[in-house]
C-alpha cells in the first residue's frame, strides 16, 4: 500500500515501528534517510521526502542514517504478498539474480524487455534493477563487515564487487564512510576462514521459533537436514557451489528476543553468501510482518483468539523449490515417518555426497537431472508415484518450470497441475512454501478441516473456502494457526492425497 504524505508524516512522528520497512524518510537538509521509527528529532515537513525503498532514497542521493540503520533487513513485506512483475523482480534481485545473470538475465527470466522492467520498477519503487542490485550488494557487504570477521578484501569478493576499489566506492556512496570505518569498534568475532561466516539476521518480533523448528524437525530429511533444540542445519545447492547453513535462535523467552537469528554459513564459493542468506530468510519467513497479520487474523471470531494468544507464527518456506515439490509428492498418502524414509533413500541413492562440518549432513539433494530418468521404483515407490516424480524432474530440468519466488504463481500452479499425480493439494502446498504465496487455502486438507470442525466452523470444502475469504491475503498463515491446534501425531492427512 502507498501512504500519502500526511499519513506517512504522522506515522513517522509517532515513531511507530510497525511502519519500518514500509517506507523510508529522507531529509533534504542532512541528505540522510531514516526508518519511520528513527529516534532522531522529527524533521520539518518541508525538508522531508518519502521513498518506498532504501534503494530509491540512495538513488536520489541520500545516505543511510547510522543511528536507525534503515538499510538492514527485514524488507517490506508488501512485496511478498504481491505476485506481479515488480514484486517478482524485487524478490529475484534480493536473491542475487542481477549479480548472477545481469539485468539482461533478470529480464529474460521475467519474460519482459529490459526497458519495460526498468520503467516498471522506476515507476513503482523509484529505482531501476541495476540500482537495486547495487543497493543489495552494499547491504550484504555491510552485513559482512559488521557481523563477521571476514577480512575486508574477502568481503568485497563475497558481496559481489569486482574489485576492492569498487567496494570502497560503493560503501562510501551508500553509507558515507569506508568499510574499515564501518568495522571499527565492532567486537572481533571468532576466527573465520573464507566462505565460513557467522551473520546475524534481523526479523520483526514476535517470532515463536519452537513451532518452526518442530515443523522442520519432524520432516527433516536424513543426510540433508538436522533440527535439534534451538538449531536447524542443512546442506544447500547454491548458484556457484555447495553450502551448509546453521540457523539458531536465542534460547530466551520469545518476548525478550531481539529479533535477530544467528546464521553460520560454510560455502564452497563465498560469493554465494547473498543466495544462502536469502534462502535462510525464506525458510524461516523472516520478512513476514506479524503486526499486519495479527491485525487481520486476530479480528476473526474463530481463529482470532488463537492468533492473539500466539502472534507471529510463520509459514515455513524452503531452501529449494524443486526439493520441496519432490518431498510433497513423496509424502502423498503416507505418514510423515514414511515420507522421511523414502526421502532418505532418495538422497542416499541419487543425491551428491559432500563434506560438511557435521557428520550427519552428508548429501546435497538430488538434482532434477539426476531424477529425470532415475529408477525410482528401486527405492520402493509405486510406479505411479515414480512416474509423477520423473515428470516433475523432467519439467524442471528442461526449464519448462521453475519453482521459486520469482515465478508467476498462477502459471506455475497450472504447469504443476498438468503433471499426472499432482493435484490441487500438492500444487497449493508448493505455492505456499516454495513460491512464497501468503494466501493459499488448502481446502481439501484433512487437518485443516478437522481443526475447523473443532472450532465450530464450517469444515466442508465449500464452507471453509467461504469463511476463509475474511482471512485474505493471509490464508497461508491462518492454516498454520489451524494446524497448530491439532495434536501432533504421525499419520497421513490429506484427501488429495498428500500431507503437510
Ligand atoms: Zn535515523
């Protein structure tokens, strides 16, 4: 949503943190831009300009305030709700798409001309793709400068700069000081080698981490993932190499948490840091806006009490959309335990063995190419399920389908549904977790229907669909609240068939 000047000015004057990430405040008299909640003195109306993105303020010649740090994540949640061209472009740029394939590659991916893409982005957010990518690079570099002990020359390389000089100039332009000045005064972290980093990721509180860790833990794929206590670890296939990540939440009560998760990255190519960080953010839904979700869902007579009692539940994303889709198919009509068993066999037989810092993490998930012609019946799958998986792998391998947050959600869902053995439940589940759609309702999910019945709501497919209209655009989050009231038990759930 776009706020008018008066609304923005009032939001800023109240220093309400809920507006952070929705826009930034630039002050012409100081050439500095701030979060709406910045504790600095409220600037006079005539000196204020509002921008929707930090990158746009920087493009207009403003520098990030050193006090309120408007340049750090989490970003605006609005872009994750929307599925249009601008939102898709922003998500891809956040994942490092421009550093990887250039603006040309980004435009090709979105099936538009570079000129059209540029025009659309400038019109809506005030900065073109190149400027947004430069801004992204500066933010990643600053994260590395301030929260890792990586030598500065290696920070430049890892963040995607082609030279140390370009790095120094980029940082000076964005923040008004050199990388070494930014690092000065920061406590020296533990010794880290190249490609082995410890970073702090910000999110909006509250975030109850136990439900997320439990969710990931009960589904953890042997050889690829481990979730124990307050930690989650997994291997990742990244654009330039392999990675192993560990995400950890402070073990203090939710209310006392600072809104920071610690992530440890071990990468074969340090330039994968942007992609790895973005995937960690997606797995834990760190860009969500719990205040907005609680405002909407908390008002519902049926699920409102659940939401108000435990605000901040997240929708778990994934590290890789293809992996998630394969696992959704493997889980059809079987229990969680059986799905893990099949998944473990699939990984051991068709995955790629790698070295990691943890002996329990032994493989990368199989590539689409490795599964496209694989003898999947050999791991105990029925012929029908094996055929579905091969068709899925072939579609992704041939480039007919991509499964990430940069796709057109409707088009991707239609392509998925055209594969025999993939029905609305599986396609919806993939949209929810791999495409990042916050507004999916899995009407034929048995768990959701059972929970709805328990709350005295209409639990038939049609009744649930009708009631859920008032949960828009947060129906994926409503599902998390509904599932959370069911006793944890190991069973097959959905009628489609499929399971969570
Ligand atoms: Zn400020």
